[in-house]
């Protein structure tokens, strides 16, 4: 009996000592973070909430808020999200140091709010599952595989061309809504290996609406302290929408996977085919399906829509794009058999797309976790336990790098201009070991769709300057009032 009590007492003491040690290490880490944080410039932080009050602004002011902090404090600067230290970098050399390092390759804690929709993997993860999926799909994004996708690009772009030709001259349209069904179909066919036919379905508008709402809810959870608590979020007004969107995503991915099981004809290998060859749970299969879909179609459609909007605002630049298209593609109203060589010869259109990606980068902030002390430069060492935010939007609008940064100027991307700039001043697809693996696919698809739209149409809009467009922020950047343009046949 006495021995039993002694053992129990010793066990309790050991547990207590372990708890004390963990608590002591936690306190020491917080003290270390605080000491390092006080050495960095940044806005005044308050106990418990940190800088939360600074970001209690509408979504259409969020980007401007982040940009203003860069102008005031430079790079790096710090913010406190409660007790969490976040260090933002916006100088090209700092960005290079972070993105090229293998010491800070783990994605930030806020990415966890994406996992209910996207699971753990390509977009949200950085562990073994992420590595497996990236290695599995790497062979897809090669020039050889892209050549096999060209017929699909061409046929769907021709369907889009016919749809646009049916719209009366001068009609005001949201170009995103016109493009999206066709880019969705291309992504489903080429990357998922199934034919959903968004362009022919009547339920597509509900899908688009709920998908965009999902991005907004995820971003609110990332930046609003109260929504980061699962309990408090459960009782919020957003929770019912959250559940509805989750059901939409689940039904969509199950439909895709079911179609793949019944379809034995595979004209080419797809990203999803390669991932499904691995031993995955049903949930992991569904996660992989939706992340490939949404990471591709949303970014591509958004950028193309911005391209059309920018050209509508700048008729002189639109005229240069038309002249190049007429020279390279001809003026006959025939279906274009796209090839990689043909698309790569559209140099001015490529410059327009790159300038849009500068102004409106899809990943406007990238977050990394610092799990060991990390030297940013000779003067700054970032402590273990902090997060690093790479402020791509702020860097892309830095007047010290980009004269008149808010103006749309495709000539910023001539060969000479690019060579005279820091190579990490422009990173719309990130960089380093965790860069966007699908860049070549995105480039070719964006050119295919943009060339199709512009070849037979010209556009006007009521905006006269880029600065008139009010942006809203969720996991990407988009205009608060959509992409309103008037379409005219050429």
C-alpha cells in the first residue's frame, strides 16, 4: 500500500515538474519574442489584443492599411496579433532571404482556417503530404504536357468566343461572370480529368457566389481575433454560411471523383490522376480535388478579368494589344489552334498580364513560421516562435522600385526594364522551394483566354484611372464592384 502511494506521489510530482517546465519554456519564449519585438519598428500594441484595433476596418481598406504601415515603418516592421509576433518584410533583399531559405518553409498558423475547404496539402500544408503531392504533380507542368492541353484550351476558348459574340454591342457586363464558366471547364478537363460543363449549367451562379463568400469567411477568420475561436465562430452569423459552403465543396468534389471512377477514357495524365495513385483517405482525395480546382481557376479568372478591365481603362494600351494579336493570330474569325510557341510570341500581352499581377497579386501576403532563430540580415535576427509576413502587395506598389506605382504601365516588363530591377522585386507566384508549381500552366491559359477575348472584341468602362477602383480583400484581391466593362465587336 505504502509503495503504491509512493509511486503515485512520485508520478504526480513528475507530471507537475513536466508542466512547470513546459510553462517555464513558454514564458521564456514569450519574453524572448517581446524583447525582439521591442527592437523592431511598428504601431503601438495593446495588452492582450496587440494590434487588433488597427485592423478593425472594412475589407475595402485592408490593403491600404498594410501598405500604409510599410510607408511609415519600412522593412522589416512588426505587428502583434494578440501575443503572436508577426514580422513583415517588403524589401526585395529581405523577401529573397525569406523565400529562398529552407529554415522558414513552414506555412503560417492562419492557413489552418483554409483546411476545412482545402484540407492539408498543396495550398495549406508544408509537411509530408504537401511534399508527396508536389512531387506527384511536378511532371504535369512541363512543356510536353502543356502541349497535350492545347486542344482543350482552344476548343473551350472558341466556345467562350461564341458566347461573347452573342452579346449586343455596348452592353455593360461583368467580364468575370462571362469568363468563369469556361475557365472552370478548362481546369476541370485538364487538371482534374473530368467534364463538369459549368458553362452549360444553371446552378453555376450559386456556385460562384458561395465560393466567393467562402473566401471572405476564411479571410475574416484569419484576421479577426474573435472568429479564430471555434466556439465563438460557431455562434457567429457567419457559421451557417460556412456550413452551407462546406456542403457545396463536399458535393462538388464527390461529383468529380465519382465521374473519374466511371470515365475510363483518359486522353492525358492529370494532376488529380497522379495524386490519386497514392494511398489516400476519402477526405484527402476530396481535399486534393478542390485545392487543385480552386487554386487554378480562381486565380486565373481573376487575373484575366483584371487584364480586360485595365485595357478598358487604357484604350491606347488596348490598341497595342490588338495590333499584336492581329499580327500574330491574323484577322480571320476562325478558331485558333493554340500552341506554346504561338502563345509565347504574344510578348506585349504577356507584359500586360505581368503588370496586372504586379498591381493585383493573387497571394498578396505570404506567411511563414519561424521555428528557429533566423537571421534576416546583419542587423536583424528573427526569434523562434514568430511569424514572417512577406508583403507582396506593398512591395509591388513601392515607389522606390516602381515609379508611379499605381499606374498601369506594361512597359515595366520589357527585357531591359526587368534586367535593371532586383529579381525579387516582383514575385506574384512566390519564389524558392515553395513557389507556385503551376506557373507555366497559368501563364499559357491566361494568354489563351485573354487572346481569345481581345481578338474579336474591344472594351470600354466608366473608370478613367486605376486609382478609381476600390479593392476588397479576402484570400486574394478583387474590385469591390466587380469588373464592369462594355463590350463591342471589332
